[in-house]
C-alpha cells in the first residue's frame, strides 16, 4: 500500500516570500499525485494534480508542483505567497488502474505572516 | 449546482446517543467517501461506497455504519457515540477513476461529551 509523507507539519513564511511544501510517497510504480488545499473552516479543494505528461504541473492561485519519479517526490511551490494562502495543504497519491481510494498525507499548515 | 453538501454543520451529543450525518452530491458521482479529520492525524477514511447499494470499510470503521440507498446520498451513522468520535467529518465524492478529483463537502463538527 502507498504511503505519503509530508515532511513539515508547519511552514511559517512572510508575505511575498517563496515557499516549498514537501511531499514524498512510498512506491516507485506509476502513480497519480494530488495537492489539495483546505482554507480555515472549509472542506478540501483541488489545487493541482499529476496524471501523466509534463512533470511540472501548474495549478490554481499561482501554485505549481514538480513530479520527480527518481526521488518519489511531488513538492509544491509558489514564488510569492499572499496572506490569503494561509491554509492546510494535503498531498495525496493513488495508483492508475488500482484502488480508487487515494492515500493522504497528514497535511502541512502554511502560515503566511505580514 | 451545489456540489457536495453535508447536514448538519455542527452537533453536540452526549455519550451513548445516536445520530446520522447526511451527505448529498448532485454531480452524478459513483464513488462517495466519509473521512474524519483530527489534529495532527490528517484525513482518515471511515467508509466508502463505489455505487448505489454498496459500502465498504476504510481505515477507521469501528463505531460507524453507512448506507447508500440512493446514488446521490451517503449516510454516516453513529449508533452509540463516544468521546473518541469527537472530530470533524468530511464527505467527498468522485467519478470512477483513481485519477479523478475528489470533491469535498464543508464538513460537520461533532462534539461528544
């Protein structure tokens, strides 16, 4: 079974600074990868996902992520964060043709300071 | 198009009481899921359904039951609530492929005293 590790439980950053949220998964087989965002007191919504093709995936709100198969990583980046990016971010993985149940990481809390 | 809705938004129960959480989706999705979210634990899958009339256990099913009598609805029941079930509960739905996006409801905050 897949496992997902989000290496940082909390990432504080100042407004307009760049940020990287790290995500590693366990298996080297083909995978689908997702990043979801949860704003305070809301449900999760999709930021971006990798299914195939280009390893650099662009999502909503200026976020992007890079799929690195050799390092089994899918780190999320944004070149300049805003206060409104303060939220919980979840990485998830599933297997093509396999279980339709994604495995979620424990989440990273991004805290943007003015 | 409301997406995924959950009822109620908040609830306080006493130990031993029962309740049902309702999830509804209007996207004609085949798959539906119930998760609980606890601090530092991320999302944990309780039960899921791959279609009308079907249900299956997830990672933490004990103390919960579910039913999917209609494709658009997925009910989560607590027969005898315990303080350990204090949590935020999220429902989600998706189409049928493992690459499909999950759409989440706004959550139900349950406190068991």
